[in-house]
């Protein structure tokens, strides 16, 4: 198994140095190959960061279009039939593509929208520790979303087709989101991949979200890996339990031995990106690294 370990922007922006050169050296000292840009807690001059990386063994393998920290994805409108929602989602994707150009990445990680609902939605964030998710409560919202899934799937396929056509040099990686209304599921992603045929779309695994979906919905973590390991070009690493998501690996219910068994089958080096909630203290990093290295990550 060959993996390349990166750090996500959310935690890096909260705990890393502000100076671009110092930030990059901090990454190397912490044994990361680079960063995955995306929404962050503080503004980062990504152009300056990319310029500073020219003389260092640093790379930026992908850009994330939406924040890991909110169920209100900036690409939620991908699955909407409303023109205004689609325009907002397209703007978020265009901004991610522009950022990818700046840092030399050719992969954009996208959550393919949430299913619109009629009436009040109520709690939907799988990462909100204040919500007590019971099977009945979760399945009630899932059932409401199921009624609009066909229309949402059609809208998402059309939107993703347009992104692929507008940016043929980029690969758009679909990944699950925090909302229980998230369109992404094993069934819907399979349908999207089939519909888009030979377009440059792929799968980006998210251990925290897949682990939390198993805890709340009973959806096996291995199902995603079984169905999409042949399309998986990267992985977000974090853990999950009822009191939070994007926790240090090993602190929750994510099955890292299972993940490792799938990554061993890859024929090339796979980028793995550590994404942590910014509330995780900087002093946790050595223990996190030791845990990942135990699994070869």
C-alpha cells in the first residue's frame, strides 16, 4: 500500500503558522506532503502559499469546494431544481476550480447536493453533538428526502455534466456530506456514475461521514468501499461518534483496518487527507500521526 499524507485546510488554518513559508515547513516537520485547500477558519493566501512551495517537496493534490464544518454545503444547490440554487452551487464549484488552478491541482472534491424538502426541515446535521439521533428520528427524515430523490438526482446529474463540460481538464470527486438530506449515498452515487459515463468523475471517501452514517443509519462502512474502490482517488481521514465528527483517528467508530485493506489494493499512491475539527488541540497531532502510521496511513 502506498499513501501520501496531507492535511486539510480547516485544521491547518486554525493551528498552523500564518506566514506561508513557515506554514509549509511546519507541514513538512509534521510529516505531511502538503495541504488540501478549501474553506478555512481564516483567510489563506493560496497563491503565495503555492509560490512558496516551489522550492519545497510540497504539493496540493485536490481542492475541496465545501466546508467540512457545516451541514449547509455551499454546493447544496447541485440537487435543486431552482435556478438560484444552481447558480450558487456553480459559483462555489467555479471558485474551487479557480483555486485549483492557483495551486496546481486537477481534482475538485464536491458534495453533490442535498435533497430539497417541502416544509420545515428540522435537525439534519450528523455532526451536531446536541442532536440525539434515534433510528426512528433519522429514518423519518430519510423517508421525506426519498420522495424527492429522483428529481434531485436528475438535477445533480445535469449540473455535474455541465461542470465536466466546462472544465474538462479537472476530475470532480463526489463525497458524502454531513446532512441527512445529502444526495450522496451508495445507490445515488452509482446512478450518477452510470449516467455520466466517461466524464471525469470519481469517488472521494470520507471516513468520518461514512462512519457516522453507519452509526445513525446502519449503513455499513464497507458498502461505500465495496461499491466505489475502483473509482476512489483519495480519502479524507477523521473519526466519528455521537458527540462529534472529524475527531482524531482512533477516537471513534471508524474501521481503519477495513479502510487499509481496501487501500492496499490501489495500484498507485493514494492521497489521504487528515481533516480535524479545529477544536481538536494542536497537541493531539503526534498521537494522531502515530495512530495513522500504525495502519500504514
